[in-house]
C-alpha cells in the first residue's frame, strides 16, 4: 500500500505575518502566495512529511468546530493549490 505525503518545497521562503498569516515566495518560479492563519498553520506542519490525515487531524485539534471530513477536504484543496511549486509530494510504498 502507498502513503502519499506532503512537504514544503525547500526553495520556498516563508515570511510570517503574525496573526495575518504568511507569504510564500518561490524564487524558481518568481511566484508569491499569501496564506491565511489556518494556511500558515498547515505550512508549519509541512516542515516534515505529513499525510493528508495527519494534517486534517491537526486542523480538527486547532479548530474543534470542524469535522475530520471537512478538515480533510479543506486540507486537500489547500494542498492542491500549492502543489508542485510550493509543496512537494512523495509516495512511500509499504
């Protein structure tokens, strides 16, 4: 069985904007993305490889008013908006 993980692209820099979120910059693509606070918290998790379920569980812990299913859906949508320029993926075969 394979397990897909997500991790920050090592060339991307992140400028923390405090309560406003963060700004990501990819110098290879000369592209910038603005993250809201929940996006910033997901970005922080991605300093090491994480599965979609890992990320969703962290969101539920931070925002107890959302369900695991909603957190997973939101995280997947967020990640897909950042792959491949800002977030990389890998698949481990087990």
